[in-house]
C-alpha cells in the first residue's frame, strides 16, 4: 500500500507516514508459537543451526517444578548434550561462569535457554564467555570518570542460542546482557548482536508452568514499555506498525489476565507483544531507550529490583510509573492525546496536563486490578535507602549511556523516589 496520504479512521486525511528518511535494523530469526511446539520443531531448529550438541541452561525451579527440560531432552534425542540448572536470580556472574564451564565440558555447539529474562540474559553471557578471549571485566561496558560510558566491541563468533521463554518477557530477542556481581557497584553489562537468538519457542505448556505472580510481573514490564511507546511522535512506518499491534495484543491480554491466569492464548499474545516491541526498538534505532514523558524510569526500577531481590522488575516498574508521569512538567498535546486515546480516557477539549493526569490514574487502575503495587510504601522500601538507590542509577547503560551530570541524574531519581513513596 502506498504511504501517501490516506483517509484516517475518522474520514479525515492524514499526513504521509514517511515524511523523512529513516534507518531500520533486523536480524534472522524463527518464531514458533503454540501447543507442544518443542516436540514438533525444536530438533529441526537445532539441525538448521548446524548443531550436534545442544546444551540446556536454566534455573533450579525449571528442573524441579516443570517437565520442560525432560520434554526438550526427549525431543532432541541424540542431539541433547545435557543441562546446567543452577542459574541464580538476576543472572549472577558466578552462576554464568559455572554454566560456561559446564557447556564447554559438554562440548556444546548450541545453547538452549529455558526460563525468564534472567536465564535468557545469562545464556547470552555464557555464549560471550565461551567465545571471547578477553577478561570479562575488561570487555564489559566501561564507565570512565568524566566521559560517556561505552561497550567494547565483541568480535568473536558466538555459539547459536535458542530461547524457550517461560514468561512473556522483553529479553527474548535482545542482544544486551546484564549480570549481577555483588563485588561491583553496578551490573556487568555486555552488548553483542551475535547473541540474538537463532530461534524462539513460545510453548504453551512451558508458559503455563510458570507461577501466575511471575507472569503478572513480566507482563507489567511489557505493558509499561508499550504505553511509553504510545507517546512517541513521528515513528517510521515499521515502528508504528509493530507498536500498534503489540499494544493491541498486550492491552487486551493484560486486562484479562487476572480473571484468566490459565489462558495460554493470553500468555502467547503477551510474548508476541514483547517480541514486536523489541523489533520496533531495532527499527527505530533505540528511540525509546532513553525514555519519554510516558515511560517509567528504568534506572530507578532496576536499582530497586537489584537491591531488593524480593521486588520484581515489574513490581518496581508499576510502583514508580504513575509518579514518573505526574512529574513531567510539560507534554506535547499530540503525545498526550495518543496515549490517552489508547487507554480510553481521552475526551474532546482536554488540555495536555489533564490528559497526562488521566493517563497516570488509568495506568494505576490497571496495575491495581492486576495485583501490582503503585507506590513504594507497598514494597516496604525504607526512605533512608533513597540516596543509595539514586546513586546506583548512574551506572545503567540503557538509561544513561550518554554523558550526563551525575548530580542531575541522582537528583531526578531522588525526586521520583519521594514522589512514588
């Protein structure tokens, strides 16, 4: 279809979507969705990657509480090389190093990540450590004093990865890795496009085996990112198309999830929404990574999540999202209208500030109905910890890759923490 002006949904004429040039990026992938897709297609995917020794990496809960690994072993037959099931919460550096040693000992030529975002990120770390000759502390993202952060280029070829997400999460088709290391004041961060997955399996049984609370948490991070994306202006046609479909899928699924936790179709829809949002990021060359007026605060939410293991990324996100939106001093009316319309709170004659507040209220209603916290008090976060949390937001590459005054970053984080309390 031509991208020249067409009649809008209300009969009015709209401007061409491609009024300016743009760039887009992509990578080869295969996505398998549905019931028992592991049995039907996993072995073929491993063969397609040219592999003969597929090694599974997961957390203890996967082998102890589900039959996912047993199903994978049966499906792969003689291509199955074993399993490492000791990945720790938040992808710890020590457990990733142990997984790397196990994969090497097993002669692995393909890695199968089974789990949520932490496991999927951990397996990217395993692939990097298997291939790169450099010291892990020298090849990770660096934060030189007084200069912008940078991620060294990782040039070695990587072992192919197949992801089997057990939650609908945004890590499934990313290229970034962040490992927890208590000996550092920040996470060990790596970026390597060659660790993007060869294939992704959204298997109904694997998703349904995950506790509803964990599903709720990861679904919250997805809907939060899509609401932020709704506030973008002038997206190129590829981004706009993916974001529109992703929001439609996630918004309806998120509202139904509290009443239908056993509905596998909702979990698949949320997984596809996360996939599409990530692809939109690629096609938009990372426009949303630095946030926007309707985004949460990724750096603050991550600091909360890392400091308090009992607080999931989704809970940390929902606790600060509404407050973050209310703190925005001015918003383009077009942005405010787009988001308010998407959340069904727009009415004719609304001013920008009125729409912003309506969005924040509706968003917190959605989170509350889903069983998510909407303030820090509900997470029992001590106010005396705020300065430490704010300081930790500085070394987060996704949120602060460019050079920014440390004092301004910390001040903004403190302001948000107080507003969200």
